[in-house]
C-alpha cells in the first residue's frame, strides 16, 4: 500500500486523520505569536465582558477571525497540502468555502459532553491547526474514531458508542487535524495556566452553500461558542455543568422522542 492509500483508508475508517507539520515559514511563526499575544491581551482587557458570554462557565469560547487567520490559511494551503487533502478526502480543496475561526479553552475549564458539529447530512469537513503545542495538560480534543459515517442518536451513543476506544489528540505546532464534522468528540479540561488556542477552518462545499459569507474583523475577538448568551442558553449551560447526569438523561429521553 502507498502512503496515500494508507492515509485515505485511515480517514475513511476513523473519520479523522492527523498530519504532522510540514510548515517551515517565518511568516507562519510570526502570525502564530501575534495571534497568541493578541488573544491573551483581548482576554485580559475584556474579562468582565467575557464572563457574560455563553460558554464562559464551561470555558469553551470562539475566536472570531481577523486577516491573520486568512493569512495562515493561505500559508497552509500550498500545492503539497492541496494534493494531500484531495488524496485523503477525494475532494478538491478549491471546491469548498472556508470559514475561519478558532477554539479557545480557558484555564481550569473546558470539559464538554460528547457531541457532533452538526447533522450527518451537512457533509462538512473540519480542519484544525495547532499554533502552539497541545498535550494532555491543556485541553486536547477527545474523539471516538469511527462514529462519523452514520446517524447516531444521543441515546444510542450513550448505550453503545461511548464505550468504544477514545483518542486524545495531542498536537505539535503546525500539526493539522482533518475530520468529519459528524464524528463524536468533546473538549477536555485545560489544566494549564494559559489559554489553549486552536485554529478551526470549517469547510462546506460551494455547491451546497451558495450564499456563503463571513465577516472578518479588524482585530481578533473572543465570542460565544456552543452555548449562546441568552438567558435560556445560559440556563442550559449551568444545567449541563452542575447537573450533568440529569442533563445527559434529558438529552437521551429527547433523542428517543424525536
């Protein structure tokens, strides 16, 4: 078997693949440092506002993009990466709209319940890029391989799939994860004293998303993520944290009814 066929088979079977960094670019290093510095600066200067965001209690927030994320994407997507992406997914990178963002996990927070990033029919691909090292101490994503290619209801996941092998995704700077949006995964706790910042590029096929648009800010901004900032969403977030077993039971019953 060739390397290309091994990677393609792994991706099709498991729903994700990790690619070691091949980026050797001073501009990439500079942009990574700027993103880390500016994100931390925004967090410190706007902490009181951030505390009111949905997602603050769980510690999972979104990094809204500025031009630096676009620049990093352009550095990543050289001809070699485009070929690798096509070999793995069977699809041309040029056929996708790209939504740039980032995922932030706050210190001593970050635990999530297992979930997917949308229904199976959405047919998205998620690409994560590490701009600093991520190990077991600073909130690696945990995934369950092979849960990507079928519609798994919440009750069925907790009855069967949750007992399957789980993988913590540790990453070096410049490493890339390509995964199906429908794979079951969760954020884990950030036991470090620093923000964990992971860039996220959501790829949707242009033929299925003809009205695509994305607002690019002048500066990096930290915003809400899985939970929004409405009272109902904040209640749901509190419920999911402090009454987790009841929250899971509620989700299971809801999935049985639907």
